[in-house]
C-alpha cells in the first residue's frame, strides 16, 4: 500500500508528485504496464482508477468492485493472499 510521505491519511495517487508516485509504484514491483497505467490515471485525476490499476498489477487479478478507500484496498489485498 502506498502512503504519502509524512501523511497518515491522504491518497498517494492524489498527493504525491508524479516522480514520487513513479518511485513509490516501482517499490511495489508492479509490472511496468500496470505502473504506467496507474501513473497515467493519477495524472488525469482518476485517483480511484489509479489505485485499482496498481491493485490489479500487484495481485494479478481484476478489481471489479473498484476501490473507494485505502482500507478497502487493504482488505481486498488480504483476501487475495489468503
């Protein structure tokens, strides 16, 4: 899960500068296509879609329900692991 530096709450797709977001997505070891898609969606202001693209890249599965809150992404991540 990404977190804006020094920020316990904000959406990183909304708050991180493009270079910072690219570095953070790189740390998640996403496939390049997924990282590029997430960054492009964030640049276009589609923050929830950016989060879903990163989730799909990280877990290799579709995020059919969408992601509306960071806690929702965390719970969905746990369910793919268990």
